[in-house]
């Protein structure tokens, strides 16, 4: 069973208890099957997760890659230069990157 966390609309972190399913870790859920088909995960996938795995999206993407036989490169904390280096070193094929907006004063 997995435990994901959300701050929802309140801003207070809380755990989201999911229904316990009696299946092996390698069994893919319906959502993972859709995600796999949509983004093309396979045993050749190299996924970079620059975000903490206790967040729902990085956790689900990481789990989906592993369940498809791919490789995951997980960063302990985000650093743009390190991220670029990891992409080049490991020939990353997929990543969950979020836009950063900078405003000039």
C-alpha cells in the first residue's frame, strides 16, 4: 500500500490513505496502464525524478517506470546544473519537470 501526501486547499499536509489491494508490486493499475500507453514507458525508459517521491505525481511516475522494467534516476533535491548533467549522463528519456517563472522587477 502506498501513502501519498497532499496539502489540498487548506495548505496543511495530510496523508491520503488508499484502499489496500491484494496484488504484487509489479501489477500495474488501470491508471498506470493508461499513463504507460500515453507517454510510452517501456523497459528502455530512463526517467528522471527531480522532485521528492512523497509527492503523488513523482511517486506514481516512478512506480510506473519501475513496473514497466525501466530505470529511475532520483534526485535528492533539485539543482538545475545537476539536473542537466544527469539528463546527459543517463540519456534520460522522460522527466517530470515543472515550469519556473521569473519576474523582473
